[in-house]
C-alpha cells in the first residue's frame, strides 16, 4: 500500500473519531465496560520484539479503560500457539491482536473466535483468508526494496549475495522473495549464491552462513528477514574474518550491539510501538462497531463493518549513528512490562 492510501485510511479514522466525539450517544460506546479485556497473542513469547509492541497495545488500551493480557507460547511451534489461542478464548476476551506463526492453520481458530464474538486483528504476519478484521504491519515490499538498493549502493551491482529465510511466515517470506525479485529485475548482474532456511534459529544460521562462506569466498552481502538468524550469521562472518555486508529486518539487543560495533551494516525495524497501538485501535473499533452505521450492506451480509485490510505502521532504519535510540532497556525504564 502506498503512503497516500495509508494517509487516507488514517484521515478517515481521525474524521470518524471526531464525528463520534461530537455524538454523545456514540462517544459513550467508545470505552470499555468494567473487566472488558483484550489479549495480544504471539509465538516465541520471550522474544524482545514483542516488548515495545505490547507497550503500544497497553498504552492505547489504557486510554479507553480496557484490560490487557500478554499471551502466547514460548515455543516456535504452530500447534502450541494455536493451543494458547484456544486457551485465550476461554477468557472470553472482546478482542485479540494476533501474530499468527503460519497463515492457513489459523483460519479455523480465528473464524471460530469471531463467530463466537471475539474480534481478531493480525499483526506483523497475517492470515488473510480468515475472518480477521484488520492487518497491521510494516510494508515488507518497501523493506525489501530498501535493502536491495542499500546492498547495491554499498557493494556494487555485480556482486555475490545470499539470503537466509524463514519459510511459512508471511512477512518473512515477502521480505526475501521481494528482494530476490527486485534484484533480478533491476540488477541482473547481482548473483545469488546462497539461500538457506534457518527459521529464526541462530545456531542454524551460524551453520548455514559458515557453509555459504566456505563455498563462496567472494560473498559480498547477506540479507536476513529477522534478527534471530542475524545473530548466528554475524558470528559466522566474524569467525571467518570475512568482509560481508549484513542487513536484516527487526532488531534484538544482540544485533543492536553488533550494529554499534559496525559488524552489522544496518537493520530495518518495524515501528513496534505504533504496531501495537494501531493494532489495539483496530481490534477495539471492531469490537465496538455498533457505535456507527456505515453506508454499506453489513446488516444484510452479516459481516463486521470495521474492515481495515492493511495499515502500514512504518519502519525505521537502524544504523551505528542512531542505535542508542533503540536500546530496549532504556525504553523500558519506569514502564510496567506485564
């Protein structure tokens, strides 16, 4: 989605909010009832990525007097995440902001939750065939284009490069396939010499990168769609004393330190706080859709009138120069993590 479309959605949302504020009956509906709860559900729940997202989620919820719960599974396991989602449904939340590990396995659980009165919004990764009412993410295509252009800017347009990937997670898939497509179309002399699935496992990424380097001593650049694999990749590059430009999406405290040290060129990090904030707003409005009557057929068709196919929360470029702004410990000083 282009910036103009997103601005149009945002403007419409702000206009709707203004109209609702002007109507006392409607405004009374834009707050939570006592005990009304919203849940954020993720996989690999201990990952630091979720921390600012949940903070944004809570900040928005507190403005409307709503309760929040952080949920999910510590494992990288679709079965366990679905089980945690099912357990969340027992609490009968008004809505769930969900990061689905995989798209299709979540279709039936999401649909059943919506049919039973719990609204669901996805973020960062999607389940587009489900009844979720909105999707909040950064523009993965824009991230991939930015990464491709930066790689070529730094190493030239006739160099060897490789990618690590995490097949099955929609946003990670896009970050890789879009970069490969862009390179092929705009820089045909760039040579892809390695493509390995590491599935956010730093040990697997270490082994994969070491193997790629051994087979391709002229490797110039490496693109990685997430930070966990970047941790292993940079360790392999440093061990081999190779000169490889590393770029990745997302950030962890470990990769941030490598950016500060100059071992990683840069990271493209979704604006996590905005992702959580807009995620809450989307699911809250879906749960309170009765405060307005839009000009469409929702009463006849039976669907929730609050449908937001895509909101771009934007992304930041993290370099050695601005890395201190992304210190998670500093961000969390004085904040309640729960």
